């Protein structure tokens, strides 16, 4: 099973993406704030197979979140959705 962390503040986009992920049999965890998303990643950095990340987020912007993730993992795929 693929575990995806989706950090996206637009709930309708998150719900649409969740339909696609569930259709593929993938597990998705959604966070709507950059800081909360980063904290979720840092709590279990080896859990995630992929991260989708919005650029404009409350709490912490997507570029900063990506930089912080890269300090911990250089190989988890990050897809920027903006």
C-alpha cells in the first residue's frame, strides 16, 4: 500500500485528490496547514511514499516545508500542487 501525505489547505482539492487515491487503493493523510503537515512528516519520516504539497499554505509556506523535509529525507518524492 502506498502512503501519501497531502498538505493542502483547499478542502475541495483535498477531497477530489482523496477520491483518486482511494480509487488506486492508496492511503492518504491530509493536513491543511504547512506546520501541521511538516510535524506529521517529522513524526514518522519513513512512513511516507510520496508527499503532495501546496505552495500557499497557512502556518508555513510550501517551499519552506519542502526545504525542511529535504533536511530529513532526500529521496521521498514531493509533488508541488499549486
